RNA sequence: CGGGGCGUAGCGCAGCCUGGUUAGCGCGCCUGCCUUGGGAGCAGGAGGCCGCAGGUUCGAAUCCUGCCGCCCCGACCA
C-alpha cells in the first residue's frame, strides 16, 4: 500500500477524550474514530490490525475442531424469555420493539440463539461433540464505557459454544479450548496468564479468564510467586488461618460507644486493633437482607457471598435498608440476637473474645464468642484475599497484579439446554440435555491490550503477527529520481514476495515521515534517502529494539527476503 | 444512578467571572515560493447557528432556566 493512497489520518495532538495510552495511540494512529459513547468506526489501519487477530483466532479455532458460523445481532425477546434472561440480564441488554411491536434485543451474547439452532438440528449423540463459533459485533449497553476499545458498548467478539453428551466430554471440549486460547494469545505476542475465575453456580474449576498483564487492567488478579497458581481476585480462595485462638472465653459485656460507628472509630475508642473486632455487614441478596460477619480489617468478597447464597445478585444495603431489616442503625449491628439471617467468614469462627455491635444504638459488645453467643447459618470463605495470605495451592507468597481480560472460557453444563429443552437421544434411547460450554475472546480488546503492553513514548510497537504492515519504506525525497526508483523497486519486490509493506511516497518532509512511522509502529523501517543517492546505502531499523543497520540496497533485499522465507515477518 | 468537569473552525485551546467593535491563538487544511535524514520557513487564503431551545436585556459566546451530548470519578466496608 502507498501512503499517498491509504486513508490513514494521524494526529499530532492527543484528543482530550483519551485517557489510557492505547486509546490515545489508537486515535493518533488513525485506527478508529468515535461515533458516540463507546461506539467506534474502525478505519483501515485499525481494521487491518483487528483482521490480524481474527485470522489467528480462526486458524486456532479451526485447528481445535471448531467451525465458524454467523448468527444475527437482532434477537427476539421470546428466546431470551425461555431462559429467563430477558428479565435477569439487566440494562446492559439493549431492548427495543420493531414496527410490529415485537419485543427484540441486540445480542450481547448468543447462548440462546445457538442453543435454538442446535435443538432444532441435532437429535442424536452421534452428532456430538460439536463446537461452533462466530466473530461478530456485540452490543452491551455498558454502565460506563471507557478507555476506547477496552470497554466499548459495541465491540468485536469471538464466541464459541460447545455441545457434548456428558460432563466428561464437555471437559475435554473445555480443555481443547484452554489449549487453543493459550496458542492464540501466545501467537498474538501477548504476555498473559490464564487464571481461575468465578464459575458461579456451576462450580468446579471450569472457568478460566485469560488476562493480559498490564497496568491499565480493570481486573485484579492474584498470582503466586512460587507456583503456577493464578486466580481472579473474586475467586481467589483464602486458606483457613490456622487452628484459631485458644484464649479462654471471657464474660460477654456491653459497653457504651457513643457516636462510634466506623471500625476505626470504635477501635480507637476502645483501644483495640481492628483484628479484634468483627463487623456485621448487611447485604441485600436478591432483595432479602443477610448479615455477613468478617474481621474488622477484612473486606467482604461479594462474588463469594453471592455463590454461597446461590442468588443472582448481592448488594450492600444502604442505611435505610439495613435499619428496616434489623431495627438497628448501621454501625451498631452485631450477630448476637441478630434479627436477620447470619453468615460468617471462616476466620471469624476461629476468633475469641472479639468486639461487635450490640444491636443497640451507641453500644458495642466485648468478648463475643462464636457458638456461645451466636450461631451462623453458614460459615465459608467470604472475604477478599490479601497479599498477607498464603497461596492456597503451595503456601507461597502472593502478588496482586492488574490484568485486562481478553478471553473467558466457561463450562455451562445443562442450564441453558434444560431451560430451552435442547435434548438429544443417547445410546440407550434416553433423552438428555446437551452439556454446553462457551468460550469468548474480545477481539477488539486484544488489539487495545497489545498496544497497552507494547508501546513507547513515540508510539505503537506492534508485535509482528498483529502489525498491519510488516515494514514501512520511507522515500525521503520523492522528487529525486534515483531515490524514488530504489524505493519503488524495493516496494515492488517485497510485495511480490508476499510481504505487507507500506511505501511512504508522500511529499512530506523527512521529519514527518519518521514521526508517523514511529507512531504507527510497524516492526521494520527502511529509509531510502540522501545516503542512497550518494553511496547506494539504505537503512534498516527495528522499531522494537531501535537497532539500525546501514547496507547496500541489494543486501537489504536479500536480508528481508530471507526473513520472509523464515516466516519471522509474516 | 450519584458527584465533578466540559461543549467556541477538522484537532487542541483562550475569551465567559465583570454583557458592548469584525469571536481569537496554535496545529491541521488550500494556493504560491522555498525547503528535504526527526512533525521547517515566508506570504496569501478558506473554514464558526460559540451544543440545542427558551428567557433577561437596547444588546448575549458571555447572565438565567430547561434539554441534549461527551469526559472523569464514585456506586456505599457499618
């Protein structure tokens, strides 16, 4: 492609709307332009990068035995009502009515549609397993779109769905995807970790998120420094903290704590550590109040709570909700004589003689002991893990790091197939629901993550497999016949050899060409200029290493053609 | 949904508080000259319903009200 022909509007200045580096660079490098909040047009250069990712995804999905199809973006509400998600999905699902007043929605995901296809077409165990995928635009009406392509409302996603006869076979399908995903992200040149994720009601270790490690990530992940363990913060299991206190139980005692509601204030007033206090948090679990006990210096992990209670949603109660449920103002809530359901973090049960609210305004209780003074309906791991906790697998030291979720694989089981009556006949003639799995990759987000991980102060540094063009040839003086002829012949030969090359043939000053070349981030830059006119010398520069070598034109041709043959470039 | 900020030329901004010439500046764009190894220089030029609607006023980019859009932060640790 010739730079003089391509639609590639680069920007010298950074638009004010862009916060994170990938967003800034993508705007400056002419990848995309915003149409409205969280919705972008992909311009040729950005689209080319997206296509690179798609191609890798296709190759690896096909290699893993999946087949591509394409499903509609507009979906009838009826289908969503079958699984109950039309009501449950929440405002992220964009709903609308067509001219006949039929309720419809824009697909944020396609479990319903794919399950509908399969239940109509497949009826025998002989047809299984099957894994179908698509690369398609999704729409989710995000509460707050941000960071450009990182969290848009409209985005390109690869989603795959597997159908199997049994849990065992579904797990095999799952593992195939796990391996395929590792290959995909490795081929994209990304530094990533596969982490155990929240698998919700399904349980088991059949949900992994693929996280690109980058500071701007929206998720926190826990990584063991000693072993392979890595998990999403939401899922990271806290090991039970030892045998527990052996202190003698002291007599329960009520004490006045006027106006002291927060943990810090109570602790300071009573002269104790937060670790000697147990706080009582009221949550609304699908609308019903539940009190949760955790140590004063700990934080409740809402996802763990949600899973324990087997509810769709938990939300910290506001002051009014908490008061309505308990009759006690927040700050003085406690487990002793609690008016509502009570669940406790496992750590609390190991403590002795701690402080809690007294269920009475301006009062706390001293020397509270579990078992003697209160019973919890359930005891479980309910708190957020910290770096002070040990690795749940090997006991090693943990580190927290930020990650960008680029892929998620999930064993669904039979929840969708049962609700939608998607069944097949097994060997014995029995009707069984399909065992399903789903596997997503945020294709457009992969591009953003790649830039987030690969850039410098001058611009993008594309991992070779994602680069829209592998090299840019700078013709520094299009008016000079010798220089132009050399640049053109090089462009022609490399193109003929199958290399994607950009020829900067614009009538611009050299400085502008160098700056654009750096910004656009193509792996190699070849400069044909004054030194060629005088001595036949051209320069080959590596964008990533900054390494630059001067050589004769013919030498350079040999060198690059060798790289192409080696497949190090394509 | 709550809080904050912003909307003035394609982009980045000033002007608004304290109403009053022809609404400015930088970048970009067009024409010409000149220049050609890190976003040059000179000269000329095009481009604005000052987000939209209403109000106050002799007079509104500027003050008031409403609406729309965009960005950022937060969404509750008792």
